[in-house]
C-alpha cells in the first residue's frame, strides 16, 4: 500500500468514526441520521483524496494511480 493510499484510508476511517459519533450524539433518526453520517464519511474521503494527491510528488502520484488501477478503485 502506498503512502497516499494509507493516508487516504486513515482519513476516510476518521470520517467514518466522525459519522458514527454524529449519529450517536445527534440521533436524528430515520433517513436524516443516515444521510448525515454518509455525508460526513464522503466528505472526509473526498478531502483525503484531494489533499494527499495534490501534495504528493509525481512519483507518488504515478504509484498511487497504478495501485488504484490494479485494485479497481480508480
């Protein structure tokens, strides 16, 4: 796993944790709570992808793209 993929996974996991906390602290119930949790997770995933691909060196970008292409996460 490349450095950027590991960092992206870490921030996405943090987003999932935040989503769970939001769902627990603000029990909106029904689809509203689920939607808020999903938006928090997707927001953190997008942030992770944007930040770490923007700040990566060209070699890291190529390695990350190769890895994502091989695993089908492109």
